[in-house]
């Protein structure tokens, strides 16, 4: 039996591109455009979750976090996508 390793998994949750992003639109219109940053053409907001998880491998840790996010409905797959990144701590 091998010892478990500790992994840090970052979960990025973003609305799908077809879904409106009122928060992103507000930041874009009220802050960026008014401040004169005309080179910024679009902006979307999201959420980041960072989890530390014990597992046998990075891939297994990602699978566990994916299952957790799906089972606990951390995100709505109809309107959002998630991206998982990780590394060993």
C-alpha cells in the first residue's frame, strides 16, 4: 500500500460563451471602458476554487474533484464549464 500524496487542484468555473455575463459586462462598461482602456475588447467573470486533496496520483485527484463538483452541483453544467488544473504539494 503506497502513501497518499497531497495535491492542490484549482477549479475554474466560467459561464459558457453563449450565456450572458452581467458582472463581466458591468466591469467592462463601468470600469475598463470609462478608464480609457480601449484595447480591452471583452471581459468575462468566473469563480476559482482551490482544493487540497490526498490521492494516489494527480489524475486520480482531478477525477475525485470532478466527481465532487458534479455530485454536489458546485456548478451548473447547462450554463457553465469547469477546468481543472493541479500540482503536487
